């Protein structure tokens, strides 16, 4: 590196810039060479990268010294106290328990009202010319996440005027009537949690994945009912009830033809005993 130039005597005392540490330059004196310090020699962690660990029991000046934050005396200082301990008395959750029971079969449906759906259509977020599924509702943020399904409700039915083709888990009677009065079509279909994920995120599943069908009686009867616009309504015969305990009138179980009845009579007639 070249040496520093010689300054005139009129310059006096000066500091050499960009030097670490600063080098004093005397007038008329030629100093030794100065090496610039690289940024690699001054690397350090960001202060927010690490949180200072609390060192307990290191004296009062540490902020958590002396009693280490436990306080003075008592069970909470000398030993461990279980969560919810109330000094030995009968806990409140025993003396004043919650009333009623939790419904094990209750589903957490995401509500979707007709007025919100109409707003999304008017703003161009949802295309009414295409079928509307869970994926369109989640991608457009009309619904923020789906857990067990979607139920279509009739709030704002007086402002809903767009014909749509929508598939949901359940729908109220007024919502079904409002959609069909507007010239649309609605289908209710069974979705388990895996089925909801397959519809919302089809890229995570193989193409043409087969969705599960209901296995519980209450679900089968719901989606067999034409009044609910269930997707299994086509399996019913004329006059048949959606209930699994009632069959269509005039339809008996295991009805035999005339030939089968004659063979059965002949077989019984040829028996020896």
C-alpha cells in the first residue's frame, strides 16, 4: 500500500479518515502506511436474535435473585402446587359444575348467508356461471376456513337475485327456496374432514379422488331426503321414505316369484317327515 503523502507545515494537526484507529498526521511528518479495516472484523449478532436468559438466584441485583421470584414462605415457595389448587378447599369446578352435557355428534358448520354470497358475486370475486364449491368460497375469502362443512342460511334472501349452482353440506329450507326462486340449483353433499381438504386443496390429492359417503344413519337419512336436496335422493323409489326403517308401500322384503313359490311347495310336499 502506498505511503501517506507529506503535508505542508501550514496544515497542522489532522486526522486521517477511514482509518481504524484514527491516525494523527503531523505537518511535515511522513507517517507509516494505514490499513483499512474490513467489515468482516466487526460482525456481531443482532440484539433481537437472542433473548437474555433469566439467571435465578444470583443475587438481588440480577432482578431474580434472593428468593428467585418465588416470594417469601408458603407452599408455593417450598414445594410444587398443582394447577387449579385452591388451598385445600373443594374446587369450584366440583361444587359448581357446568350444567348439561356435550353433544358428541354436534358438527361445527361454517355459516354462509345469501347476502354475503350476493356481495361477493356483485364485486366479481365469485363467478356465478361456474359451479360454486368449497374451493371457490375459501380462495375468494368468502369463508375463512372450513372445519366440518358449510351450511347455507337465508339471511338477506330478499336481495339474492343471481342464479347459481352451489354445493354445500347443509342448507335451510328458506335458503333452498331463495336459490331455486332465483333460477339456481343447490345440492347438499356429505363431507368428512378429509373430504373437505380434498375439495379445498385438490393439488394435495390424486386426480379424481373418491370422496367418502355417509355411514351414520342420521347422515344417510338427511342426504336421501329430496327436501334437503341431498345428493342421494335419486336412490329412493317412488313413494319411499328417506328413513331407513320405512320402505315404499307395497314393497315387501324378499318377494318370491310364482315359479319360486311352486318349487317351494313341491319341495315341502316331497318331505318324508
